[in-house]
């Protein structure tokens, strides 16, 4: 809002617009608002139950944090260093396209498993769960902690889980994406893809593969920072550091 409009909105106070400008800049600045999740009213109870469940899992259980993201053919645009007097231009595709990435990070080792699908549907999620089972053939149980979107607890998923007892899907609090360690890996991926257009969606997929090839499990674990997640009981946070 510019100064004349602000001066009018404040009821035309008995000060000059120049003084108003100076006073406003002393206590405020002009910036974009930020969207935040509304939060789960039962957050404390849900997290306490989740931590209790994780603390009582079978010895040798693999605990994974899982989430999805959706890279577009239209690139994300971020601030970058640009020489004075110039402005970087990022070409846009004629028609935008997208893919879905299912990803899960091992909260002990940082091993990251992912799968790129055309859509985020229940069948794609169960296919990813099958891949996680195959990735840990010797684990007595694979516990996958995720959010509450419909594809994580649909009837298709429930029927699939009933026939695969070696995997267990756990849920965190609703509307709380900041609790999920994988969100920080997605943030790093999006920053890496920003300002980098490709001609085809296949080119974008190759960029995603390149991102994960260039990062070790230790680097991904450091990016995910699972110790900051309220999903994990205190004992788990203390014990995962030597394993990493």
C-alpha cells in the first residue's frame, strides 16, 4: 500500500504524508504475506501417540519419513545474483506438465528412496510402499511415517497393507508439513531446480535424478535434520546420531 492510500485508510491523521512515511518505515516494511498451515487441534495427542508407537516398535525396525512433491515443467523462479543493468530471463514452456515424486528418508542412515510417477494416486503410493519393502528385505518391520492426505489411508491402501504385514504406515498431525523431515529435502531440490528450464518433462526428471545422484546419505540426513522433528521420541533422537 502506498503512502497516500495508507494516510486515507488511517482517517487522514493531522500529520504530513512525509512524516507518516518516516514513522511507518520505523516499525514496518512492505513484504509478501506467508501462507501457513492451519494446524491440527489434536496435534499434541497425535504426536504423543506417534512417539509412543515408534518407541515400542520391534528391534531392528526401519523407520522412514515419507512425503510427495510435484516438480513442474514450468520452472520455479528464485532470486539469484544478476549483473547490474541486466535481468535474467527464464523461458517458459508452452504447456505446463508435472510429475509426482514419492520420497522416503531412513531416519537412521539417511538412505533416500524415491519413485517418480505420473500422478499422486493410491496405486502409485502402494507401488512405492512395495519398493520400500524390497529395499529392506531383512527388516522385521518397515514403519513409514507420513501425513494425512487421502492417498495415504484410502481403502485401496488399507487393503494393500492388510496383505503386507511387514510394513506399517503411521500418520503425523494434520496440516503440519513442517514436522516432516522430507519437506526439507524437497526444499533443497526445489532450490536446485529453480531458474533452470528444460524443453521436456523428461528433462526435468533427469534433473531430479541428477540431484539425488550428487548427494550422499549423510548429506541428505543433514538436510532432513530428523532430530528437529516432533515425530520422534527423545530416545530415538539420541540414538540415531552414531548410526548416521
